[in-house]
């Protein structure tokens, strides 16, 4: 079916001037001009229009980086328990910026044990466990 700019404007819900601009930019597939009248073919009841190259680009939300959970034994707490006769939890679980202490840690998935005496953690740990799996602290 072939229609004019008025019908296409109604179908697209835009003004006739906008349809003319699309035609002049060559973005309407199969459209041609007979003297001073545009003839536009319809496919499935609508004109086929290519996307423009201007305007705002889509911004996709960047996927969050997975945060490594680090588990180690806090030697300072062990010495406090020994010297002061306390029973403080000594297992330290660091996830992101949070630090949680516990008596027991369960890792629900793969993990690895790391020993780096020449590159200790900021807290001084030379041996720790790293995992991306969920961790439960008791």
C-alpha cells in the first residue's frame, strides 16, 4: 500500500514536517517523489524507518565488580584472649569495606588459600582464604 506524508504522520504520531525531514534525510525505505508529492510504501501497515545517528547514546548500567571475600585468623585477638583470659572471636571475614568476626566460617563454594609472606594484607595477614562464594559467619 502506498500513502502520503499526512497518513504517515498520523501513523507515526508525529508532524508532517517531521515526516518530510525523515524523507529528505533518506531514512524512509522505498519512498520516492512524483513531481512534488511523496509516495511512501507501508510494510505491515507502517513505514520502515532507519534509526538516526544523532541524539543521546544509550547508557547501560555497568555491571558491578565482584568483591572478593577474605578470611584470616587475627593474631592480635588470639594474643588478647591469651593475655586477658578472654574468648573473643578470632576469625576475620572482610567483604568490601565491612569486617566481621566469628568463631566459625562456612564457605559455600570454591575458595583458595593464599600464602604471601612478602606481600601481607593491610592488616598484616600473611595467610588468608579468598572466595567469591557466599560466606556464613557464626
